[in-house]
C-alpha cells in the first residue's frame, strides 16, 4: 500500500474557514476512486512560522492508482485550495510505502 501524505500549514487568519473546506475536500479526493480511505490529523508540534499544521494521509490502492490520481485529478483538486487560500497555506506532499502493520490485541 502507498500512503499519499499531504502536510499543510494554514495561517490562523483563515484557519476556521480552511477547516470547513478541507473536510469537504477530503471526500472529493476519495471520490476519485484512487484511495480506499484517509486519516486527517493535527500535527502537535508548534511551527516557528506560526499557524496550525495538519496531515492528511490518503491510502492508495496501489502505485498505479496513485499515478492515475496524479495524471487525472491532482491538478484540478489542488487548484481549489490554491485559489481559495493562496498565500495563507503552505503544503507539501510525500509518499510512504507501507512495509508492515502491527496491532496490540487486548483481551
């Protein structure tokens, strides 16, 4: 499995508006059919630049599905955020390959 991670720092002046928007945006990304789910998390480390930082981890079905997302959907979906929040949002993306998963089972 490939995780497509988007880390976003959002300026406090548009934070509340962005939070509403991102909760609408994530389902749009999932609706492309290239991911089987997502996790939306707040980063708990304070950034020197200020603002609030979040991570959205989309679980892609495969490398091919993620590549298709880049080819068919990414530009359009990214533009929505750029138009709305422009210089108030800084985002970077990383790809993670899941090697193994572990869980603790309590009885």
